[in-house]
């Protein structure tokens, strides 16, 4: 979110009496983020364009106890470098509770001015993460081994107002990992968050698992996060930052026919804890998100190879469905935000209760 200034007016008016109020031109991401937040948190908000020419700038009418009247709140959305929202609080004499809540919500989940690198972000969870961070004001580096897919992802993000940079590189190669970080830092001068999302599935009998497949899975699912963390470290150490490793429920349990994948995700859990305790003194937090079965192309591959379908996943999951990529992305963004400033070395399950459920 780009930032919010909220001014509470004592006058009570009917919708339409707003001509005297000023407005500022907001950033698109700020408008979208605020609309989403306001509508979900309180459906009694009414959002109206300001001015006869319908230029950007909005007024919010909040229904009070008297259902016939609307208490007027003028919402002004500003683009603020570095999320410096506190600097504008002094412009609001006697800010009300609504003001303080909105400012707190905006400032603690804001990524304006920050640079976020998301590996494996041309589709699925990775793309959802890039979109979520971009929606919150971040500049985003998207990555794929395929240049066309990386460019398409960046174009999609730019189309919704996100500053995005595409970098084609194989992050399972240390040189590729360094190239991704160098591109982000070289373009925007910093790296604040690294999301290690690149990965691949593997399903097959352990006794017959080809060594080449074992090596490929370990390379992308475990080696790549380490190489990327190493490459990002000098930039993260400069001003502090966050590494979010995208793990899996398979990092918590043992599942037949998943030897390489499960080993790689268990290893990622250990890497998360080790880097967290080692880099804490440098101002870097390291955490992991462990999704359950999520509606992505990778899960479709695992389903074809493993002979199971959405219905089988739903039966085994207490919440009765697959996750959507956006649901995982919101948890990733939370863990990378200032709201999670005291969380490090931890892995968070986002699995609909899959691991907690003790029966098949």
C-alpha cells in the first residue's frame, strides 16, 4: 500500500455534499489496496469518486448508528517514498480511531520503496507473491529460466501498475542466482526481501528413482535457495531484510514416492533455521511458508504422476479444498512485513489442516 492520510470531519451529511473537500492524485496500488481492505473489514463503508470531473481522490461515507445519516470521512491517498507515513500524521489534528487504525494498517504492511526478489515467479505461487508485493507498493524482480515466461510475467504485473523487472536465470546455478540479485540491486539500488519460491515436484518409487532426477530436485529445491540467499546476503546486510523460503507440507512429514521432494523440503526447513540464527545479528530474518496442496501447474504434474485428483486432496484436507496461490502469497507478504518483525527461524503451515489431520 502506498500510504493513507485519513481526515475525520465532524459534519454529518448525505452523500453528495463533498464539493468543498480537496483531493490528491493517488497511486493505483494504494487505491486498490485500500478498497480491498475497507470493503472486507467493514461493509458499511461507501466509496465515491471526488469531483465532477471524476479525477482520482475519494471520499468515504461511514454509516453510523443512525441509519439515515452518513458520517463523512475524506480519504486521501498519497504515494510516499519508503513508507514514511508517520511524517504526515501531524497534518491531522486530533486524529480519530479510524485514522489511527488505517495508518497502522498502511504503514506496517507497506512495501513502498522496497525491492522484492521472487524466484520461480512466472506462474503459480511465485507470480501470486510478486503480484501481492507489487500491490503493496514494492518493486518486484520476477524470475524464470525461460526469458519469454519471465518477460510475460513482468508485463502482466506492469499492466496492473506494478514496477517489475524480468530476469531469466537458472537459480540452481550459483552464477544464475548472482545474476538475479545483481539485476535487482543494479536497477533499484537495494534488495529488501528474497522469496525463494523456485521448485519442482518429483513423484516415483524410491527404489527406481533415477539419480539424475534426485540431483535435479535437490538442486532446485534446496541448493537454489542457498545460492540465492548467499547472493542476496550482502544487499540484505546493508539495511536489514527478510528471506522467505517456500517449503511444503512434505517438509513436515514422510510421504511414499516422494523421496527427493520430501528430502529437499526437510533440508529447506533446516536451512531456514540455520540462516535465521546466524543472520539475526545482521538484521536479517529468515522464515519459511509451508503450503499444502495449492491450485498450480506443479500440483497438476504431481497429480498426473501420482494418480490422485482434486477430490482426493479435498477428502484428506480438513478444510475440504485446495489452496489458491493468492492465499499463500498473503502469508508470505505478512511474514516479510514489519508486522512479523519478531518472527524468525519459524516455518508456517498454510495447508488447510492437512498436517494436523491424523487419518488418511
